[in-house]
């Protein structure tokens, strides 16, 4: 493993650190979002109405942070270059989080919702500038080295999850002890640290990668932007896989909404430590997924490398199929837990097992998908296609939040069972069409 790490470009580890702090800010805020909406902004409404309103806002927010990268990718490719977009995004993200903290000041309760929406808008814009462009630079670092690129994206993905691991613990604890606004402030400082890290290392470790717009940096490639027949087929495969990734994200993004509510209201969070009973903040469960990823990502990377050396590594599309199947199994687990929660608080093991299985599923689709886009997309449309890839996450997240809004109106067991059945059905569908898709992306 040490030899594999040494072969990676140094710029990868800078982007690893920047993405770690950026995701610390994003997931620290997201861990608080649904509870902040229900308990503070909509605290005067009925539980069902508050949940539905909160689910709608949550869905639009987590969806739009995946839609705006389409715009950010286009601006980077054509006008600014990826590096300037990342800088702008980190600045705007820190501002957005500090605005969110202002919305939690009791003296401004009359204006809280308006201030909150301004902060949320800034967060959406910030993600648009950062998300597709930082992933694109990771791909640019590897050139034609396809095998190392997959490993590089998995390492990069660990940076995402390292930030995601600590942010719910830190921001959740501070919000529980001192109030939501201090949790948002903590996330804002994380974004500032990420910005400082990036500016100190970008020229040294990234060289000219992502410094200029594509039209300035690649004057000899596809000047007329006409796509070949093979390029068109590969783009078509990407769009087909985007459809299946929508189903995955519809299920997976329940982690921050319906599963967060399950942790808050249906899970026994009392633990006995040092002769004292302590109630664990429900936000802590948001750290389970990144915790499992940090443990499993190196194992999965080595496993893929081992299979590749034996010419037995499954195709990216096969990995997608496994992702849909496993996320379905995780919600079967949640469905059983939901059945028992109707009578009494249930063990946290239901959530732990579900998050573990969902994590394995995520490792089969998310880093693989990012890598696949950089392989299949024509180089002069790299950031734009990365933005299109995130478009599927927009639809999936929006659907996840909208569906989660009905969590209090449906028996929780049936709620989770529906998600399980949908994902299992589409995993079977993808399994049957995989041979056709593989022919279109051979040698990639």
C-alpha cells in the first residue's frame, strides 16, 4: 500500500486536505440542518407539517448543491479555469455558514427564515464553484494513467469522508451544548481553514493544472468541438448510468433526513459510561458512514488492485449494479428496525448495520463514478460532463428530501421497505443491460 501511495501525484494530497475541510463544513452544517428546521425555524408548527416543510427545503438544498456544479463546470471550462472557481467557492461557503449562524440569533427571530435562506443560497453557489472543479483537477493530475486514477479518486474520496467523520461530532456537540448557531460558526471556520490550505499550496503542488480555462490550455484539441461516434456512445453510457445513480442517491441521501429523524426519535441513545447515563446526540450517527469509509476504502482499493492484477476486476458498470443491490439491503435492515420502533425505542445497531452496508454500496458507485466521468468524457468537456454527473445527484437528493417529507405520515417500516424494493428492482434492470453498455465503453 505504501508503494501505491508513493506513485500518486503530490497535488492529490493537497486536494485531499482542501476537500477534507470543505466537506467538514458542508457535512457539519448538513448534520444540523433537518433538526434546525424542525426544532427552531418550524418549531411552532405541528410535527407532520414541520417535517414535510423541512424535508422539502432539505431536498431542494441538497439537490441544488449538485445542480450548480453544472454551471460552475461550464464557467471553469470556458472563462475562469478550475483553480479560480475553487477559491471563489471556498470564500462564499464560509460567508454562507456565518450567515446561517446569524439566522439562529434569538433577537432576529422575526427575520430568521429570510436570513437562513440567504445563507442557504450562498452555500448552494459555493458548492457549484467547488464540487465539479476540484474533482476535475484530480482527474487532470493523472493524464492517461487509468489504473492509478481509480486509486487516486478513492484516496481523494477518503479526504471527503475524513472531514465528514469529524464534522457531525464536533459541530453536533457544539450545537447541542451551546445552540445551533455555534455549530454553523464552527463549520464556517472549517471552510476558512480549507481556503488557507488551498492558497498556500496550489502553485507549488498543482503547477498549471486547472489554472486556465480549457480553451486557453488545450488549443490543439477538438477546436470545433465535434464529437466522434465513440465519444457520443460513451456520453450516452454516462447518461444511462446517471439515471441509475438517481435511484441510488434517492435512497442513500435518506441518511441526512429520514434516518436522522429515526436516530433522533426512534433510537435508544442512552449509554452508561463511568457510572453515568449519557444521551448521545443524534448527529453522531451521521459520522458512521465516513467512519466506515475510512476503514473500508483502503481495503476496497487494495481489493480492486488485487483483482486487476489477476485480470478479474469487475467493470465499473458491474460495481454500479452491486451498489444498487447493497443499498437495497441496507433499507431492508432499516425496514425491520422501523417495524420494531413502532412499539418502543430500538437499538442503535439497526442504524449501525444499515450505515455499514450503505457504505460498501457507496464505495462501489461514488468514487468509481467520478473516475468514470474523467475517463469517458471528451477532454474539452471535462468539467461540464462532471457537472452533468452531479445533475443526477441533484435529482436524487431532491427526490430524497421530498420523499422524506412524508416520513411522519407513513409507517416507518413501509417507508424504508419502499426504498429497498425500488433499489433492488433497478439493480436487476442494470444487471440485464450491462453487457450492452460494456461494449460501448471497452478499453476505458
